[in-house]
C-alpha cells in the first residue's frame, strides 16, 4: 500500500472522529490507534462547513489515489454520506429523500396499503378470537412477554446457543466476548457498542416489554451473527490482515450502516434458518420460559410486510410534513401497536442523529434478502452471507449485482 493510499484512508478516519466532536454518538465504534483520536480531540473545534469541505476534498482525491476498486467505492459512499451530514449540520436545507439517498444509497417511497391489509388478513387467521385484530395481536404479544427479572438470563442463554452455531458455521476469533447489560431511557431496543479487540458491550433497553419470540432476533442482530460478529471478522480480516484502516471506525448515517443493519436483521435466518421458532422455544424452555415457537414463526412471517410502516412514518414526518399525532395514528393503524409503542418509535424518528436511520433496517433487510436469494447456482447460503461479514460491500455494489443474478 502506498503512503498516499494510507494517508487518504487515515484522513477519512480523522474526519469521522471530528464529526463526533459536533454530534456525540456519530462514531458508533472506533478500534483504531488511540493516539489518532487523542490528536483529533486536541485540534481546534471543527465547524460543519470545514467538515463539508474536507469531505469534498477527499472525494476529489479518491479516483487518483490508486486504491483497489472495492476500497474506492466503500470510501466514496462513506464520504458522500459525511458530506451530506455536514451540510445538514450547517443548516443547509436538504430534502429528506435526498438525505436518505446520500447516506444509504437507496431511494425510499411509501409502502402499499394493500400489502399491509393482506398482512392483516393473514394475521387475523393466525390470531382468532374476540375483539379487533389490534386487540388480539396485543394479547398475543402480552402472552409472550419476558418477565423483566428474567430478561438477562434469557438473553445469555440465547446468546450462548447462537454463539455455538456461528462459531461452527462462520467462525469467530478465539478471544471474542460479548457482555450484556440492561438499560433504560433509550430510543432503541438494543445497541451494540463494539470496543475493539473482539469485545462488544450490548445494551438491552428495558423501557418497553421484550417478547420471548423477539429475543432470538435481538441477540442475533446485536451479537451472533450480527454486529459483533461482523465487527470481529472485519477487524481480523480487513484491518489486521489487510491494513485497511478505514474499517477501524464505524460512522452513523453512512452506507455501511444499511449493510450492517440489513445483515444483522437476517441473523436468525443465517444462523438457524427455518424452524427458528421451535429452536428458540426449546432453548428458553430450559429456563422455564415458554412460548409457542411454531406459531411465533408463522406470525413473524405474516407480519413481515408491516416492517415498512416504520419507514412510512419517517417519510410522512420529514417529507410530507405530517403532524406527529397523524404519524402516531398511522403507526398504530398499520403496525398494530399501542400508542406507547408508536410514540417510542416517534422518539427515534425525531432524534437529530437517528431521524433517517429507520431506512437502514427496512431497505437493508429488503436489499440483502433479495441479494441472498439471488445467489449463483452452487453457492451455499452460508458462503453468500459470509461475504456480507467479511467484504467492504456497499448498497450500490450489492444492488448492481442483482440484475446479473
């Protein structure tokens, strides 16, 4: 690697660290040289316009830097997202859909109410009884709630079981560890804090109830084979073996977020596959925590189209200028959630840092599901998923592979 290549990648890292000085939490994870972070902290306070100009300068240098194509496209996507964030921070008006496109390399649109209605009809068949579908769905969710005092032990059991499967199916560094903690007063349900050296701290938000059937998805998403596994494998492969310093930092509102959230949301399918409901029910039954795993899996499949309602809410709020109460009503109607849950989602959608982030889950899951399903003949599903864990793929690159597939 030439010094020019290394300098550009390191300048990208420094730029990302400067964003965190303006918006705490912008750096989701940093596992690089602590001296680089300390030096950035000692610099004069950055300005949004200064960050914008630096992002533009690095973008202009990319094509002449002589980097391999995959590094060039990764950094181009990241720097484009940073340039847009800097413009937003400076108060420049940016249309919501343009903001999402700059961050995540996807276009967004409202979902089809007919698809939601069809999902409701399928759920109604799976949840017979008295009352409206929303009432029946709420009763079902309450039956599946994990007692708060058992949450941590349930998470640990699922984590151990998923870790064994991921170690066998994908491989993990010997020294990796995940530590779990229960927290409150957060706008998300779970969060992975990757600390470097193959260590993660995963926070589980106890503000809202956690259902037994959702806990496998949460643990798979945050740990095995989701965020923790991806961080570990990229640190081991891209950073330690290949010297790609740009992967020592993970930045919010960039294309890598859509890739990470999409693969993490596919975690249960990638690690357990069909029959995950019965598998999870057996793991938790050993703790005296019981739910109908077969029914849970069928309900999860039926409700999958409703995941897009969350993105509708963001579009209505930020693109259409809808009143927050109207957005809450939309979430309640189509997602079949209560007002408390809808307002918790609204809190996430109105957070300055996270307002566009819901797209990473919705479009990330959709894009990567289609990409995995379009595997070339003879390629095992695990090998396809391993590319997501190991390679610096971008949404644009993945989407570009779909027509050929």
